[in-house]
């Protein structure tokens, strides 16, 4: 287990941060990025906790009760990465005495988003590798849509009358009873859409974006699309200074690649936003540059979106930039815009140098890129004290 530890010798701690390194490369990028708080001269208490696959294998719960308490006790949460696997593999990984005992595996990130009410997933997309040609943000709804949890391995009895009515009218599908099909339901509530759209317009206003684009498929999902449009129109009327539009998700995917500079804020329901946000990562150079923030009305957690990538553990190949950019999002959320900008500029400068990991065609190791970013941060935002090495920080808290 990890212990609470204050980082930033000689400074008053101004930030209580719950740090959940997680699994795989999550622990590696976390320990390499934590010294940025020292480099920025930010006094901070790191309260390190456990989450993820090892917790599941040990006790049948990927988010132990003590971790929830740590999240509640601190100002904000930083997550490294966690492993999630399909139901069959998850059950097989449990110790024998827990198998078949009704321990459902629920992704840790899904638990965090739903239990903490973190409805907005923020995914900035910037021209890290180029000449600052584009800058936009995908805001994905986190709790509703097709990922609301209404996913069934057979047709629920309550839906049978609806399907039989369609079949009697010549529906093109063929099945033999409820167990011969599966279904998932896209759930959108008026309250959920209103808070999502208000968040998107507020974000656009704060970040200086001139337009909000709702990514949907209203020509196919006609009724749910019309419902969302009514909500969007009502919210947009509260923000006359910001333009808005509704575009088909497939068209947006095309133009994100061809002309990313045409977008400001793209907002989407859960599944559509999931797809577009990863496409945005590809546009900016890969998941190694993709940070995320998960925001609710009374909480937040921050996480690079590259996943735990267990195949790369210990190889020194992964790009740590996403974790640094995630910390930048965290600091901006806490009102530390100057420090966040220093990290963003440092990452961009290193990314455009010869110090690159293999995903960018370079030969630098994870440690070397992290060290280069920290050096640039110190040059851009001089600190009073030099930071300890990453491993020393993690060893002190072990």
C-alpha cells in the first residue's frame, strides 16, 4: 500500500492530490511525470492509492473502498491507466474462492464517471507536432447514450411488443425468440443533454472558441436526434455570442482529418464522442499526446487515454507526453493557467525536437523524453527548488 506524502520541500502544500498509478504503463508514466509539480514549484500532498486489475484479481473489486475514501479526501484525482477485460477473462482471473460468486467486473473508469457524476469528458486536440494550424476540443458525454449500461444479451421482455410490431410490418431482421438476438439502447435524458450542452458552451466561451458542433446522426436516429436538437436549441439561445451547428458524425470524422482547423468545440453522446476523441488523438500525432479530463458538478479526475498497454511495460518505449498534458489539464481546472501553459509548451517543444519515442519514429526512451520535458518546464517556468527524481518520489511513498 502507498502512504500519503508531501512533495515540495520547504513549501506549504497548496494541493491535495489523489494519485492512482493503476496498471501497466500507468505506473511508469505517473512516476516520470509527478516531478513536474516540483519543477513548477507547486507544494503538493500526493495521496497514492490502488486501482485496477491487480485489485480485481486480489479481491474482486477493481476500485477498493479505501480508494473511494482517498478520492473523497483529496482535492482532485490523477489516474495513470487501468486494464479492463471482457467478462469471461475477468471471471477467470479471480482467485478460485471468488469465482462464480457474483462479482461483476465493472470498468474502474466507468465506476469513477458514474458514481462521481462526471458527465463531461474533455479531450483537447492541438497541433503539437506542426505549426499550430488547429486547436479544437471534443467533449464527450460520459454517463448516458449507448454506453448508459442498457446492453442486453437477449431481448428484454418489455421490448418484445415493440419488436413484434416492427416484424409484423416487414422488418428486415430474422430471429427465433428473445434469446436469438441482443440489443443495446441509446438513452438520452433532457437533464443530461441540457447540462452537457451548457458545459460545452461555457467551455467554448472560456477557451475562446467561436463555435459548438453537435455530432449526431439525426437523419437515421430521427426521434432521439430531434429530441437532442430541441435541447440544443434551447441551450444555444442562452449563448448568442457562440455559433452552433449539427453535423453527421461520419462527415465530422472526415473533416477532422482533412480540415481540423474548421472546428472549435465538438460535443457528442457517449459512443460517438468515444470514437471522435480517439480520432482526434490520431490527428494530433497519436495516443501518446492525448490527455483527458472527466468533470462533474462536484468532482473531477484526470487521465491520459492511452490505456495500460501491458505489452510495453518495462521497455522504455511509451510516450509520456500524454500524462504531462493531463497534469496540465488538471492545473488549468484548478485555475493555474500559467503552469499549465508551461507544460503544454514544454511538451510541444520536445515533440518537435530530435528527442522522440518510437511512436514518432525516434529512438529516445520514455525516461529521456520525460527528462527533456521537465528540463523545458524548468526553463519556461523557473522553480525555487530542483525536483527529486521520479523514482525517488515513488520510493518515498511506497
